[in-house]
C-alpha cells in the first residue's frame, strides 16, 4: 500500500472493527486475506507465535472465569494481524508525514515525532528480542513462559534508557516544537479500494448481520 494516509487510516478502522464484534473480526480477516502480504515478512514472523500464545493464555483465563474466551481470542488475534501488517509496511517518515498533513506543521510535527520515536523503539525491541532468543539457543535453553517475564523486564529497562537518551538528544539540539515538512503522497487505485473496504468492514461490525436482513425486508 503506497499511501501512508490510507494505510494508517485503514489500520485504525480495521482495529476498531475487529475489536467491536466477532462479525467485524471476520470482515477484517477477509480484508487481511485480500489486501495484505499476510505474515510472510521475516521481521514479523518471529513475533507472531509468542503474541498469539499470550492472547491464547488470556483467552483461557477468560474461559475459566466464565467469559467468552473464543470471541476474545479471535478479535484480538485479528487486531494483532493488522498491527503486524502495519508494522511490516511502515517506512521511516510515514507517521511524521501523515501527522503534518492532518494536524499542521506545529502540532502535527510533534505528534509525528512521537510516532516515529515509537516505531524506532519497536524496531529496537524487536532486535533485542531476537538477540535474547539467539543467546538462549547458544546456551541450549528452551524459550518459554518461564523466560518470558525476565526478558520483558530487560526490554522495558532498555526502552526506558533509550527514551531518556532520545529526550536528552532533542533537548541538547535545542528542539522546541513544530518543524518544516512538506509531505508528498502517492495514491494508487488499490489504495482507494482497500480504504473503502476498510470503511465497509467497520460498518459491518457496527451494524449486525440481522439488521441488514431487516432493512432488506
């Protein structure tokens, strides 16, 4: 998807649609099958099993407590798929360009900087997680839930240190607020179709299927 505006907007609409209802999650799954390269990206393939396992664990707890764990698993899995697709498709500067286009050169630039820093942080966390898994393989240790909590604590600690370093760097360079940027976007016909279908998926999630049959009658 070439247009970052359509990509980010579609991801937001689809995430809401998948979270609202199981019908919306099914519509999002169809959208995902048609318009995304799925999870073939090398930089996202290693993240998916662990995230699905975590969602599945929470779903089991919901079932034990008497809730609908299946619905939770399906909806959150689709939100995860959309998030992974967005992460894989993002290129440096997308958040900054879209934020400046939407909110102007002052407020939008600051919001875009926050988004770019968050993406940079996600990249760093992904690389660190890969290094931890590699180190455990070299030590012939099994990767599992037992090792997940210490790894998460290490990643959070490193993320906090990086955030402090970035803040100090911006302050040292005299950054206040706002900036100058003239974003340029390229919109293809496929982007327009994908955006329209994302809107339809949200409408389908909000209006139950039975309501469509009532309107038809």
